[in-house]
């Protein structure tokens, strides 16, 4: 069962959001300014932003007799926060590899 939440917004705000949604649907996200999509500075104080992006992919062959699969983890990071996160991910990966039972086939 899906649970819904309701929020109250002024009619003018709702109309503006709906118009923006329709324009984005018609024109595509590529029409948005780059600095809105890829923030490089803090919108409050103007300091440089640190980024950490993690993408996990699992690829497998559709042939049931083949069994080929591949796991891929891509990490894109900048700044000191990212270095700490990378070290933490590396430690987590080492612990996982040392404690898992059996192995990949």
C-alpha cells in the first residue's frame, strides 16, 4: 500500500511549480542553467562545494547457460570530505572481502 503526504502551498506557488514542470517536460533538463544542475559554489556563502558521487552497476548476461556477470563501482569525489569518504569505502570493501563466506563463482 502506498502512503501519501499532503502539503499546503499558496495557489500562486503551485501554479508556478506546475508551469515549470510542464516547461521542463517540453524543453528537457538540458535547458536548465549548468550552475543549477552542477553546483560548484555554496549558494549561501559562496565557498567551493565538495562532491561525492557513487554509482553502482550490476551487469549480467541474459543467457541462462552463460552466467557472466560484472559488478562496477564508480566514485567521483573532490575535497577533503571526499578523501575521508574514499578511505571509509575502501575499509568497508576490505572488511567485506575478508569476512564474506565462500567466493564469487
